[in-house]
C-alpha cells in the first residue's frame, strides 16, 4: 500500500499564487476618479506585450492566476481578467484548462525573428578533442539514484552555508577511495575540496608557492598561466622517457609541479629512480612536490602506477578531479595537503565555500560509498582500452609506435618537428579537432629537436557511431603526409 503523504499547506498556497511577475505600470499624471480603470488596463496590457517582446517572458512561461496578479498590482480582478482575454485574442497568450495562462510559443504579433550577426562555426567533422571523456559514458542512472537518496536523506544542515574544506561526507569517502585506488595516505581533515585542478593550482599559487615553481617542459598551458597570474615564475624541466629530469631542480626552487603517473602529454610515468630523487630534493630543501594525478585511474595494462604522495605525505600535495573519470561539467576536485598547510589553504578560501556545489559533492560521496563510482571507472576503463587498442593497432600497421604507457584518454602520434605545423594545418582544414604537440611546450623550454613533433589526439571524444570512420580519416591524413 502506498503511504499517504499530507500535502504541504504552504506548497498549496504557492500553487495558487503562481510565479512572481514584475511589471512596471506607469501611472498616468491625469489619472483621476474617472477613467482610472481604463488607463490601468491599457498600461497592464502594454507592459505584458513589452515583457513578451523583449524576452523577459519567454514562450511557455506560465503567468500568475489573474486573482493573484490583481492582488499584487492593486487592480480589480476583472481588469486583469479582461487583459488576459485581450492578449489571448491577439495571440500573445494561450489558455488551456488545467495548465493556466501561458506565453504563446508562436511568433508574436508585429515581432521580427532575430537574424544572427554572423554564422556560428560548425562542429568538427572528426572530433579528437582533448580534455573530456566521452559524454555518452556519464552514469546517468547511478547519478539520478544517488541524487534521490541524497536529497531524501540529507539533514537540513546540508543545505546551509558550506564548510570551506567542502563536504565532510565526501572527504571521508575520498579518504578511503584514494587509499585503495591510488595508494594515497591521508584523512578527511587534510583534504580541501575545490572545483577543478586549475582552481586548486590557483589557490596554491596564492598561498604556498614561492617565487619560483618548476614545471614539466610540456604541460597544460592554462595550468601554467593560472600560477603565473598570481606572480609565481615558472621554469621548465626537460622531459625524456623517464619523465621530468628532476635532477635539474635547484635549491632556490620552492616547489615543483609534476604529472608523475602519466605525464601530460607525452604519456611517460616518472621513473622509480626519479621518484626517489625528487623526494630527496624536497626533504633536503624544504621543497614541495605538487602531484597532478592526471589520468591516474585510467591505466589499461596490469602495471598500475601508484601516487607519488605515498612516498611523502609531508612533502607532496596531491590533486585530482572527476573531469576525466566522469565529466568536466561536474565541478569537483580535491587537494590532499600536508598537515602544516591545511589551515593556510583553508583560510585562503574564506569562512565558507564560495564556488562548489555541496549537493553535487554529497552525490559523488554516495556513489563512492555505494560502489557505483568504482563500477563506472571499470566500465570506462574497458571502453577506452578498446578504443586505444584500435587506434594503436591501426598506427602500428602503418609503422607508427605510440610513445608512453597504455593509459589516459589521448595519444601522441610522433611527427618530425619540421612537418608538425604543416600536418596540423591540413588537419584543421579537413575538419579535425586535435592539437599539435608544440601547443603544450613551455615558452622557455629547450627548442624542439627534429624528432620532437607530434599530433595529440583524444581518442575518447569521437561518438561511437563514427569512431572507426574518424580513425580511418586520421590514418588517411597521416598517410598523405608520410610522417615516417
């Protein structure tokens, strides 16, 4: 038997009153005891027509019941009812039994459809763009189920001002998840939630970075720019198949930013020797290592690379997000901080959470607790592994080997530095969305040698219906330029 629920009396009142509607009824200076009702009626009709014409009342908007609007405006009910009927007759409004009076979705009397000032660029023919997972994989059903549980079970306090460190429930869930999935050693008190890794780096640049931050010679330019915006100078470290050359770190460098599990964009992990070397540097010089765990969860072979943070929780700041595992539309990221930095970073955020959605944080926590997040990661891993295998097999057939480990959502197709721009320009003309390797080179990095060029392609982005055709088009592009 379905449990009966007593209706909320205030909700019933709200339904009767309808939506709020602001209308500026201009009084006529000549209003007097006689004729005032006619003037107010004309003013109301003109105000409604104007609100519909300029878009303040869009098609389908439900207007308040005439009794409610009459009370709000201090008009007679008959006056408002007559105006509604007048605008219905003119085609501005429609009225149906049970659905109230709404703005018509047909062209307005006397209105002209706007024409764009210029054409909008079309979608790419072959979308190998970077920076996002395949949208079709978003776990809609699991997210909806978690949302329902969270909204039903959350205490009233969950909908008040948020803690600057973020939801305690999500910090607790992340403590367990990051420990078993990435080897991170922390507790909820040492986690600060943010909206993105870029936002996390901006927060760190305002608080704990010194004058100089070492970065990898190839990396995301907007990460570097957000750091430099707050006055920190970045210096590049050379890269090779062992990752960043951390032996170049100097004593006057206060911190280093690395992607040790899967260097972006080359794909090489930081070697065990260099992991030990960078930790020795941090301890000897009181330096900080910032670990961006880029694609850490999306490793496709049987040799997982754990988080560098496990080697030094007091020296390493660990950051990650759900932008690759779920969607960049979910603004959820985290900082795992050494104990001595928590107060500094938390206080920099202010007395309350100013940007992130605490409700979304609670939903993610629920998904982690229920196992739905792990199931989504495993499903995604298999999906992207098949895509990567298909791409690398086709490239191997053409004699091209993709560098880096089998991980992440992108691959680098090697090109000579001399031909990179030519191939990239042709790809753009043919409607490809991808990137040239030089886009990610630090301005002060060593000049590219003859073999240091390439195309960076996001194999997770193309729709399932066109993926194989997109790969074949990519192969044709490469064949036309004979890069090997």
